[in-house]
């Protein structure tokens, strides 16, 4: 059991006993075989195989953004962006996927050579790359660096100021800019800031780095955590989706701008954040819940 799930249940255990929708075991990866079992795809394109929330696309040369549809093909020059509480999954090749986090902006760039996969330009936000069977070659660039990775798993994050953080779980990467370069192996990470050469260090806590990709089960019984009638009415759509097991919809239907007031609602909101792979927000929410 993960520490955050334990923390949620600890808070719940201090309330009157109730029935929990508990699924045993630790969090499991959302990467499953189904998204990869697709027909062969062209080398110069990638496909949106999953979307959650507001995911938009602007075609090459266009300033007009439109909502992305499942199985929509992205070509060189296309731009993709995700909104708040929104994500997407791209099938990069027959055996590889890229998870795109919320508030992420990226562009598909031309491949380095004919027949190769396109280059990923991450302008801001985060992406997670996973290849099921064999190492894949992927070229990428950010506002402050560029690199070539041959591997099966890595996480790439870019801040608004361009600061780039690369966590290499499995593989090898050559990362560089005008100031210098660094070669990373499995279990290493690099940070690159504007005007500075890439640094390299051991990847101490890989699970924490990719928490946003992990999927957590529903762990509270919404009927017994003590929500008031007023809260139940205001959160009706979100609560219903949660009871049905659709945790993504439950988070999307939670009222925008709403701040939980009671401990019961804080617990519910924390469970939504956990299900969305937001451990930092979950822990911050739980700290507000009374321990008695």
C-alpha cells in the first residue's frame, strides 16, 4: 500500500467506522496493453489514443485550436496542449506511448532523418514515455536543451521559464545545449537551466517523479464520510461519477474554484486528487484534515 493511500485511510479511521471501497495493493501503472494493440502507423505521425478533459490541437500553420478527438492523427507541425485537470496519451509507435500531463504544450517537429519518428518539442509541462518491449529512439527538444534518447522509460518536465528536468528510468540519453552536454544512463537524472550546461545526478526517488502517471483506486465510501446535505447537493455530479468508478469524470465534475470547507469534503477532494495522480496536492489537502 502506498504512503498516501495509507494516509487517507488513517484520516478516515479517525472518523466513525464505515465501509470503504478499498482495492488491495499499491498503485498500478496506467500503461496497459490495450492502447498498444493498434494497427501499424506511419513513421511520420503519432495518434491520440486517450484524452481526459480539455485537450486541444492546432494544425500546422494554423492559429485555431480545436478539441482533440480519440484516434486523431498528429502530423509534423501540429501543436497539442492540455488544460487544467486534463491529460492525453499518444501512441508514438506500435509499442510505445507518451503520456501528456495537464497544462502541457508541445509540438511535433520533423524527424532527424527520413523514415524516423518525428521529434517531440516540449514547450512546457510534462510527458512520460514508455515502450513495452524494446528500446525506442526518440529525439526531443525543450526551450533550453535537446537530446536523443534510446530507452524504454523516461519522464521529461519543462517549467514555464524553460527549466528542464529529465528522469531516465531505463535507457541512455545524450543531452546538450550551447553550454555543454551530459550523457545519462538508467537511474540518472538531469536538470538544465537557461544559459547553463546540463547537470547529472542519481535518480533517488523514481516513483515520486512519475507519481502523476500512476493510477490509484477509489478508497472512500462517499456515503459514509460525513458529507452534509448541502455538500452532497453541490457535489452530486462528482459523487455519482465516483460511485460509478469513473474517477476521471468525478474530478472533472468537481466544481471549478470550489474550496472544501469540511473535513469530509477535504477527504473526498483529496481522494480525487490521488486518483488523478497528484500526490503533492493530495498530501497538502490531507494536512488540513483534523487529526482528531
